[in-house]
C-alpha cells in the first residue's frame, strides 16, 4: 500500500501492510459493524482464541500465556505495572533502550542503571557489563533488537545471567517478530513483548505480551474480566483480552498477514534472509562502515553519519522527508545515526538515491 512517490527505507518504525491484508481487515470490520452483538457476544472470543494460537505459534510462545495488546508500548506498561517497584529498587537496562520505554522505566520511581554499550558493538562486552551490573538488581530490561542502533542482543547469553540470580527479565521485542526466527518460550524471559505491525506486516495496533508460567499480570484497565467466573477459565485471557469495546480487526488479521507475506515469496525464512542480505547491500552502497558483525544484524542496520554545521538530526530527517525519503535519523549518545530497513518491496537502487541526496545535503556517511 506504500505510495510509489516515497522511498520507504523505514519499515522498522511503523511497518507496512499488504493491500490484501488491509482488505481482509476491512471485511472483519464490516462483519463487526453489520451485527455487533452477534459478533462480540457469539464470535469474538472464539476468533480471538484462533488468532492467538496462530500468532503465538509464529513466535514460539504458549497461547495460554499470550495476550494481544495494541502495541509493544502497552505490553511494556502491563509488565512493569505487574512488578511492585520502589525507590530502593534498581532496574538494569542499556543505553540503547527505546526512549518511550525509558520514560516508562523512569515513571516507576526505581533507580535506573543504563549500562553503557559502545559502538561498534561487541556482544562479549555487553554480556560482561550486564553480568557486572546485576548483583542486587530488581529487574533486567533488554531489547531483543535495539531501536536506535538496530543491534540483535544475544539474549540466550544474557537472560540466564538474571535467571540464575532470580531476577525477573523483561524483553522489549518490538522489532523481533518477522525479523528473527523467534522462540519466545525457549528464551526464558519473565515477560516478552512484541509487535505484529512492524516486521510481520500486520495492520497497525497489534502486538503481544507473553509471560512465564505462574506470572500474574493484572490489567491496566479493569473490565468484565474482574468479575470472578466471567469469560474464559484462563484468568490472564479473561482479564486482558477485553478492556472495553475495541476494534479487533488488526489482531484478527495477524494470521492473514503471516500467510500473505509468506505467499509473496516462499516462506518466512526467505523473507528474513532476503531482508538481511539486502540491508547489508544497502550499507555497502552507502559506503558505510558496519557498526557490528553481520550476526548482530537482522533486517535493519544503523550507520554513523556526520552532519554539516548547523543541521540537527531532526532537521535532516525533515529534509529527507521533503526529498521523498522515509528514513529515521537518530541521536545515540549524541552521535547521529541513520537507520535503514530492508523489506521485500525495497531495491538496492534506493540506497544509491539516498546516498546522492545525503551528499547533496552535505551529510557524510562514516
Ligand atoms: C525497541 C522498541 N520498543 C518499543 C517500540 C514501540 O512500539 P509501538 O509504538 O508499536 O508500541 C519501538 C518502536 O519503534 C521500538 O523500536
């Protein structure tokens, strides 16, 4: 559905939707509007449960401990609210944490330790600094794929560091589903949040929260599920599936997106490998020095840039938008980075066009 007059190199921020998936989403909405009571009273829970089974299987999660949320941001808020925190508690996270998530952490009133993770990225360094920070911590919050720098964190090495100290782990996997072959349950985190509307190309307003066994997550908005015995026997589902009348279409369309994107090529392995190879070709076309090993890169890559005097990161982003390029320019520890995304609809010549425009704007790719 992307307009051809814009070069879309930012799948990572908001995703993009196939027209066939969008059409199916509209059909779901029409069904809801045509007979709302029949829909919500008779069909909704059954259809939601079926979508849940499909979405959970795609990311290797257990449906009984999986709930849909409108976005990863909401999933993070639910997870954080389920852990009582005080000013004497310490949360460990890294300097790559997504700003909206950082705001949520700071709102808890706990002390936040931002473990420094320099660029170029060295996963051994990250494992060592997290290990050194964890004694006495109350919570570990990690990205699966970082936002400003597009790095895949080695969770299989990091989560056990907290597990063996009995510290709960919250993973922000906003970018992981569709970019990585995910096995959420095997990672062993206490809470894992992800998005369907980014790399899985589902309609906007669909994400998930998956929780470890025996973890209670009270709703942020109490609704009918607060009445004992109301809704499904699974209390997590009863309390979190419904927080008031809402549009279920983006969630119910997740299985449609899973099938439709795969059908564009052969399967999701192809999608991931295609995007991984293409984003590295983009980086080469920009003549950029990689900030990490290819194994720490999925379908996005951040490159360092130098701006001409007087041009801020947000002004550069605006100029690129005006020139027809959707690509985020972010500041990481006061260092400007350009983050480029690759999906099935992208082509290598788009990187050449971006390189020319950056040059015209006086930006140097490092
Ligand atoms: C690492 C990370 N976490 C969370 C989010 C928030 O996602 P949403 O806006 O869908 O809640 C983003 C969005 O880009 C992100 O990059």
